C-alpha cells in the first residue's frame, strides 16, 4: 500500500539509511551521486542522524550505528511469537547440530526472527532481521502454503519470482504446485533454491484457527541431508518443534 501523502524528508532519510545498509560506509559525495541528491542535503540528513546516534562518522565516511540494533532488538523481544519459539529453535539446533531458523512474513517478504547454530552448523549469510523472497526458501514456502490464494497472488505481483539459483521457483504454476505439495506433506523443502548446496526443511506454525504465524526450519549442507533424510528424522524433528511452538502459542 502506497502512502497517500508521503513525507519527502522522511523518504529521503530512509533512502539514505537503506543505502548505507547496502554499502557499509559511504562519503557524502558518493551518496549524493548514488541517490541523485545535493551534497548539502545529504550532509544535513547524515548529521541529524549522527546527532541522534543512528549514524557514525569514521574519517570522511558515514556508517550506520548500533542504535538500530537497539530498536530491532526491542521489537523482536516484544514479539510474542519470538518469545515462545526461541527456546524450541535453540533446542532444534542443539539436537540436530545444524542451523535452526525462525521466520515470519511481513509485507510479502520473509523476515528471519532468529537463527541458532548447532555444533556442525554452516555459517551462511542469514541474520536476525534479514528479509528475503518467500518462494526461495522452505521457511517461506511453509508460510505461503497456508495463506489464501489471493494473498499469494498479491505477494507474487508485488515482489515477483526472482531466481536466486538455477533451482529457484520462477513461475506461478510451479509455485502453486509446490505449495500443494507442502500442504499435503505437512512441511516444505528447499533444495538449493536460495543458497546452492544447502538443503532446508521447514514446518509452518499456525494458530488454532489455521492462520499461519510463521515457520521453523533446520538447514544443512546437501552432503549431510540425503534424499531420505528430507523425509525422515530431520523432518520429524522440525514438525515436532513446530507442534510445541503451536501448543505454547495457542494454549
């Protein structure tokens, strides 16, 4: 949904913040050129953010400050789903030795609420707060499978079906077939669809009404998750974790 009366100053400030997030650190001249803004305007936005603690200046370059982490941590900690699911996600990671994840959907994208690493877990690019296309992950497909067809269509219309790897779903027909399989099987599988060589098993977490709250998963290198594993003990462990979270959320 587009704002009826967007505040241009706010839009510019947020655009600067997002650019700094992507670049890591930038100087005023580089930001002004990248965003097609005047240097003085960029400088004014940055110094205001700096005074409030949201931006730090290192030499001639600016970078985001940890005050954003304070806000993000507060938002996550105040989320009931995170509070209830956290111990079970940690237990899933410890029991499997792999990487366990928790995701919710917001504005048509998947947001990682947390991840927990077991003893053998691989370290990939995900982090708490990271947003990703739902169709490219088992976590996302577990969520999509329990949204209405109209909602799924709206998400695809807004965000598309970008291919992250050659294995990614990139057509509506393929997506809806995959979602049918998720509902029939009870869990979703990602076979290198966002990160090549990584396999993931995810189960939805739902309200007693059937509304989906999010999803939980375990990820591992394909060499440690065989075809049989995808439908055996790891899948059962993920389904069990989802069930425990559901019970604690609903009762």
